[in-house]
């Protein structure tokens, strides 16, 4: 049974006014996506007829599967694979009245430039470019829903929310009555991070400055002849209770200074035997080096006993000093390509910035957040390729 919450009713009241756009801006865990999908799931069987289509669009298929499709499955209350209404090939849910709710990614040009639809829901719109949105919008006859976290000003604020026929809803985690006390505490534990709290806690528009890495999303890692000249290694950052164990696979083109990276693991409460088994199941053999946080020698020794070629990263890698600044600058000399299924890595890359002092001046260290997979990446790349760079010529003090 569907349980509508406060955000659902805000969407319901907005839709009754028949706007062209409903833009749902808010902080983390406010229920924006879930409530919009609830509204559509209730509306379509009542208001539509056979042939009517509502489209749910997100930046990539992996993002769509982990986000909107998983939420939709929770809403219907059972596995989609066991539901005869669900077409798992085309990601289309057909209701008894013949109307359809389809899910596709913004990278699907055939869908973006395809036939018209009745309604559109653009999920996490700040990760979709304006031209893609425009192509989708002109092919939509009815209402258009948008949701996003306001990490920075983008086209929805400048081109959509300024229109008279747009209703903007602003929500935060406090508007989601279904969160557990533990989830609320986890969110509120970030109040000291002013930039994060402004965007994800209070749902206010932020200014994301000083992002450390640029990157390009790719479909998959190179294979075959394309990969034959690449150097492979892994990076591993240990975690357990509060932080995840983070592992990345790295293929490096040392001539062009290109790094092709895929997220392999991002899980909490991973024991060393579990880590070893996870690496083996990912296809790792003992010919490929794994560079792990050197602060965990016991863990490294235990995983080595499992038959993997795991080594302590260069001892200067896990540091919070001028050396780290140097390493990050050195890492910026590589062009970074990340597989689109590396969702946690992509989130870290979008949020990993240089820290600031209380007056807003940039510091020579990054924020201590959004860095688990990125630390693993640095351990691997610096330990494999970076030690030869040295520190002396750069006049960087060693503490």
C-alpha cells in the first residue's frame, strides 16, 4: 500500500494548478524522486489511456537503475522481475489501461530525439545538459517534472524556474517523515561542513568551487587490442564501520597520461577475507598489483596470504600535508576516464574540493569527505607511477 508523505502532497497541490513545469529542488533524502514517482504511479492508471507515455529520464542507465527504478520497485512493493507489467528489456511498465511509464537515460539519443510523450520526469536534472532537456521538453505535451540537489546554479534555475508556468518546490530531509532517527542523525552529523550542509542539509543553492578533478564518463574500460598497451593496477582504501572499503581498477596509458578507472568495491563492514574474495570474484589474479593504505599492514598481510599481489602504497601516499597537495597536483596531470557504472566514484569526483578556512580562503588540503575511492585511486596511481616524480625539485616541505 502506497503511503504518501508531505512531499507527495506538495507535488499533488502543485499539479492541481496545471503548470507546465514542477521543479523540485531540495537537500539529500528529502523524498523528491520517490514522491514524484509515487504521484505518477497513482496518476497514470486514473488519468491516462492506452498509448499515453510518461518518461522518466536520468543521466545514465546505471544511475537510473540504482535511483529511480529502484525507488519505483519499492513503491509497487515487489520485485519488478516478477511483475508481468514490466518489460525488463525496454524498462517500460505498462498499466492495465495500456498507458506506459518508461525509463531511459539521457545518453540514449534515439529516445531523446524520439516520439512525443504525455509527461516527462527529469531526475537529477543538474547532471543533464540543457540541450538534452530542451529536446525532451519539446516532445512533451503535458507537465514536466524536474528534481535536483542545488549544488550550483544551472539551467533549471536560469531557464525554467523563472517562467510564470513553473512551480518550484523546495524541500529538505525534515520534510521526509519516513526517515529513521539513524538516517536523520547521519545527515545532521555534517552540519560542520558549511558548503555541504547548505546544499544537502538545507536545500539551498550552493556554489561548488575548487573541484579537484575533471573527468569524462565512458561506457566501459578498454578491452582487447585497445587495452594491450595499458598498465593495470588496483587501489584500495580500507574501511569498516563508518567508512566503506573502497577499491578501484586502473588501466593507465602512460604515454598519453590517460587513466581509465572503474569502481570495484564500495562497501562497509568488509573483513579482510571478504575483501580478498571480492577481488578474486572481480577477476583479479596475482600478476596484477594492488596498492593499499600503508596504515593497515596487518590487513595487507592477511590479504597477501589469500594469494593476491597486494602491497602497501608508497608511504607518502596517505598524508594530509603539503605532500598531499603535491600528489593531487601531479594527479591532475592525468586525463581521467571513469566508467558510468562507477556511481560512488562519480559522486566523489563531483564533490571533492579544496578546503577553505573560516573566511572562505582556499587551503592547501582537500576536504576530508568524498575521498574514499579517490584515495584508493591516488594510492594506486602514485605508488605505481608517481614515486619517480619526487618532491625535492618542487620545494615542498616534508613533515
